[in-house]
C-alpha cells in the first residue's frame, strides 16, 4: 500500500528528511512523486547502508612530481592546525622523470615511485587499480609559458594518462592542469583533450577550482578533469570551505618571520635582485599569496613585511604543504618542485569527492 513519506518515516523511526533523501537518491525503489508529494510502498524494507570495506582504494599516480597530489589523496597530515584525515586511498605505483623530485617523493611518500620517462615506463604499470591520477605538464598551456597548447612537447603528455586509462580501466581517473587550459587561446587544445578523454567511454567532467576557496593560502586556478565509469555515481566537486574567509599570507607565515635561515627546514630564500620578470610582486599580508610558479628562476614573490623574497618553506606553506614535508634538495630544485605541485589540501578535498564515487 502506498503511503506518504512521513508515514513511512514514522514506521521505521526515521526523520522525514532522511527518508526524503533516500527517495530522491533512488534508494527507495517504490518511491515516486504524485504531484508535489512523495509516496512509497509501506511494505518496502528500509534500506540498510552497506558496511564499508576496509580494503584500500588503489591508485596509480602519473607525473607525480614531489608528491603534492599524492599526499592529498593519502591524507593523514596536518596543515595550519587542521587535521586532514586518512582517506583510504593507497598509491601502489607512481612515476616521475625528475631525479630531484623522486628523491623528495621517497623522503615523504614512499619508495613505490619509479624514476624515468613515462613513455618507457607506462608498460610497467600495474594492470589493475581503482583510480589513476596525474597532473600532466602545463608549461605549454600556462599563461606564463609559450602558449603552444598541446602542440608543445610537454603538454601533449596528457596522452599518456589517456593511454594508462585504456590499459588499466580504473573506476575513476583524475587529470589536473592549469586554469589557462580554459582560455580562449587554448580552446582547440581543450576540445582535443576533452575529446580524447571522452573517447574512453567514461562520464567526463571538467571543473575550475580556485585553491584559495579550499583552505589553500594562495590564489591559484587549477582545472581537474574527472572521468567515472558508466554506472557509478556522478562526480560532484567538493564544496568550497573558505569561500568567504580565505587563509591570508600572514596567517600562513607569521610564525616564521623571526626564524633564521635553516637549510634542513628549507627556510632559505633567493637573493635575486628585482627585475622586470614576473614574480617580483610583494605579498599582501591580509590576502592569500600569489600563485607559486615553477620556473621563476629565483624571481619568487617578496615577503609582505620582510626585506627579502619568501623562503622555500614559506612557499611550501603557501602551497599547503605541511611542515613535516621535507625537501632534501637545493634551492632551485625545491623551487621547481613546490611550484609544479598540486596543493595537497586542494587534492585532499578532490580525493574525498572521488572516494564518494568509488563507494557509491
């Protein structure tokens, strides 16, 4: 017998809002709308939530860099007093061509990273994984680059993510790149990239993220292309956490102002003189830092109050790396690694939305 949702809720000692959500999400098979009201068969059993498996969600990571995106997908770190919990993901294989970045990755993430060119290592990937992630090189797409689009040597490497998805057939893939991908000048590149990812038979979405809206003390635009296997729930981008109250540069860096240089902590900075190049802006204390660039050649932004450029540890903070994340490299290599990285806090937010897809 069909009854109102409120009556069904009372029968099972649940709230009306909970039962309505079950109906809207399709978890009550007999539920349907009559006019503006929901009804459901009173004999239908109340759906019991399946117990989540403790089995880790396996991940293959491409173009891993020093591990910013991978750290976000793993979780279990602390940044500016906030805990970012374990996510349940396990990275079983990673690849990066830069020896210095691999050294940093091993120091902080694990020894599973394979150092080498992806075009030679792609056949050595595991044959199975739940998720594939990768921030494919963006220098040819970035507004600070040569704007060659996917015709450039490095940005065409996204094709290896496409190839990896073909080989492994993961449940979800995540490809990250700069916000400049959405510029009119890059329209042809964007259409080609989306066409190639769309040809894989996945439901593919593309979303622009402003890192400062997710707890990262930096104005940084990034695009995430997410593909989900047919039959899985739709990927829903995470809700902004600091949309109206972004973390400022001073909040992120104030406790480091009186610290002496410390190479082991990467609290070292460039002595490059002011020039006409980008990166010579001074931070503003009460707003997030400017975008951290990978190829600034020492012309990184200046501290908001001190007469120097920001240190590598301060740059890592602006990128949302925890202080426990160490960079066992010189200044220039560290500068590139931090600038190329996906902010871990932003990646953590995306990872949790991916987890919802995997768990249904």
